[in-house]
C-alpha cells in the first residue's frame, strides 16, 4: 500500500512540475539577476501546480488503478503470466578454436 501511495505522490508532483514549467513560460514569469522580474501570475501558478494539479491526479487514479483487490490472485492471473524466478541455463562454452587465449596457449603453437 505504501508503494502505491508513494507512486501517486510522485506522479502528481511530476505532473505539477512539468505543467508548472510550461505555464511559467506561457505566462512570462521571468527572473533576471540585473533587471526587472515579472511575478504577476506566480501566486496563481503555485496554487495551481502544487495543490490543484496533484489533487486532480488523485481523481484520475480512480480510472488508472484496477478495481481488483491485491489479495485476489484470479484477477491478476488473467492479465499476465506468473513471473519465473528460475535462472536461465548456462551459456554454451566457447570452443578452443575460436578463443584467442586457446590459440596462444595451445601446445602445438611454440613460435619462440
């Protein structure tokens, strides 16, 4: 449950940040080191992007999250196959004829 809630929070925060950056460009909110700054719509954007947009993302989760319970195995068995935790088989060994070390250390290769 904690992972789902943390995912919701991260999703809402990221959407708010992305939209905040786009809206700051759209409303011409500018900061300059030496010169005039324009913060006319900053209060509205802070409320919109830090409160309203994350709350709207929470409402959208009613459509994004399935209605099945996490303890219901039959709901998840139909969508995807069960994971396999078995290790894959070993790789085939390299043949001595194709490896450079085998060519250098072969007994018939005495070129000294």
